[in-house]
């Protein structure tokens, strides 16, 4: 018998009998049913998230998750085993973990390796970041997708590619060489 049928059947019997022992069995069946529903929902969500492997679907997932204005940054486990106590502490931990060579200076992030790019790094970057690859990246996006935080529609980048790509190539190479990602 399925859990839902058992749960509903017990409810109907409880209404008819109105005995306290019947209600206890109903509550137990209801608890098991809800537990299984939550478990199945979590598993379905995990399966869906792990199946997202292309940019348009991940963009849709990002939009769905970012729509709720009440969504808050969760608390993370510190290396000491304790949890962070505030959103600021969580952001500090994320920053220190993801950008270990950077330092915060008066509210501005300045990477420690900004001026340490060698000629070899620049030569490698010239092979990695090319005009054709940047052009391919720009063309791989849907042109009228919702603009990101900068407000630029991808159709604008696609239409102005001849003018913009040489600048973008230089910016991307410099970012890769110095390890610096500019803020918006």
C-alpha cells in the first residue's frame, strides 16, 4: 500500500472512529508520508541540478534561484569546525578561500600578484585567449537573453564584435596574467 493511501485511509478511519489511538496512528502515517515526500523532493532537485550542464539551462537555474529577494547567504563551516556567525563572516571566508592571494584595502580588492606577470605568462595567454575564441564565446550566447548586472544585452556584443573583440582580448589576457578580475 502506498504511503499516501495509508495516510488518507487512516485519516478517514479516525474521523469515523474518533478514538485517540486511531489519531496517533494517523499522525505516525502522516509523518512517514511527509518525510518520504521531502526525501523525494530533495532527490529530484539534486538530480535536476546535476543534469544542468549547458549555459542556457544554468542561466535559467540562476534566474530561478535569484528571484526570491528573501534568499540569504548561508553559513559555512570554518577550518576550526565552527560555523560562521554572520553574512559578513561568510563573505570573508569565501573571499579568503577563493582569492587567497588578494588583500582588501579600504574596501577595494587589490590582488597581490597584479604586477608580477612574467613574459612567459603573457605568451601563454596569447595562445589561450585568441580573437577566434572570444568571438566563439560571444556567438555561443543567446542574443536576447536577459542582461546581466552590467545591463548589456549580448546582441550588442554580437553586433559590435569587430570593434569590441580586440579590446576584450587584451582585457582577458591581462586578467589571466595578473590573476585580477575587475569588479562591475
